[in-house]
């Protein structure tokens, strides 16, 4: 998005989904959101063949996101 606000339709979302995502995102700091995006990207790469155990990759991402103080 590069700083430009995109409409929910451009994101493939209904307006209520975009509003909920915005509310959810406000619960996190920019650093926490960056960590979440990194963990999801890493899990995605693991699932697409960079890792040997896709279940572990998902488990690691979920735990890291759910328990940010435990990193």
C-alpha cells in the first residue's frame, strides 16, 4: 500500500472486515505487527518447501504470535 489507504474492495474485503482488521491491528505496536508479519512470512516459506516440518512451522508461528513475551 506504500502509505496509501486502500479501499476494502481493493483488498478483497467487505467493509465490516476492514473495520474489524483495523480495530484488531490497533491492539499491537508497530514493532509487534512487524514481528507478526515476519513470523507469518517465515511460516509461509517453511510450508512452501524451505522446511522439513510444516506442522512445527505453524506451531512456532502461532505460539510466537500468541505469546509475544516468550520470544
